[in-house]
């Protein structure tokens, strides 16, 4: 029986994804293509199709492979475990900043995404959020976490973060405090971005609301 080109070249799906991650790290998402990945592996592009049929499938495989690095928490109550899982998701996403927008654009349903989703749904159920209510809570928490991380990415790439903060403070200093009293009095806070601490605060505010909603439904 004849073998597909990818099999003849000695490729594996894992090897193709690893090569795609290497391209992503070195040259960014705009450089990622089937031809570029094939070049990284030293094979013809058609050798990849036995493992990933097109670029869309390659992107899906990349996203799910990255999610394998998110650790499932083993200790704590339901809130503590959700906080830990989402904070670790931030860590993993920031390690692959070019992929962050794709988590909004694409529906990830690989084994690692399913593993994380199941864990989140289980913890939400322990907090009293089950069925459709649990799914909506999961969606809100994921949207917030990915969005907050996406907001953070360009700030981490700045060569001089303090220069941006100084520009914000200078702009606030030129405002009329009678017209913009809240903005001028909080210029220092507006100029800063506490990253993980901000994400954790937001997660806790969301969980407070979700817990209150679950308690109200039970009463």
C-alpha cells in the first residue's frame, strides 16, 4: 500500500505543529504559512497535508497545542481553582502573544481545550452554576481573560513602558481639572497597568457576581 507524502517524509503531526511554533516564535503570525512550515522542515508543502489539511487546521492545532501547557489546579475551593486556571491561561497566552487574537477568532475544540473547559464547568457546578447558566459563566470568564490578556500584549512589547506612562500623565496634567476631575485625580492609576493583579481583581469581581446569582437562584 502506498504511503502519503507526509508519511514518506517521516513527518508527524506533532513535528509539523512544532515547526509551526518555531516559525511563529522567530517571524510572527504574518509569516506563518504551509509553505513556510514546510521550508522549516525541509520538505515540500504537499508533505504536510497528510497531517494538517490546510492552514486553518494548522492554526487549530497550534491553539490546542499551546493550551496543553495550562495546568489544572488540584487544590482549593471552586473559586480558587478557577482563579488559578485563568491566571495560568494568561501565563501561557503571553508566552505566545501572536496567537492571542486567534482565541477570539476561532472556536477551539481540540482535546486540550475540552479538558480545560470541562474543568471550568466542573468548578462552576461546584459553585452552584450548572447547565446553561454554567456555560454562560464559562464564556464570560474566558472572554474577560482573553480580552484582558490581549490588552496587555502591546504593553509588554513596548521598548520603554515608562515613556508611555509618562505620556499619559503629561496628557492628564494638561486637562482642566474642573472639566475632568476624575481623570486628573487618577492620572497615576490610568498610566499604570498592573497586569496579573488587574486580571485577578476582575476575575474575583466576576466570581462575586456569579456566586451571588447562584445563591439567589437557590433561595
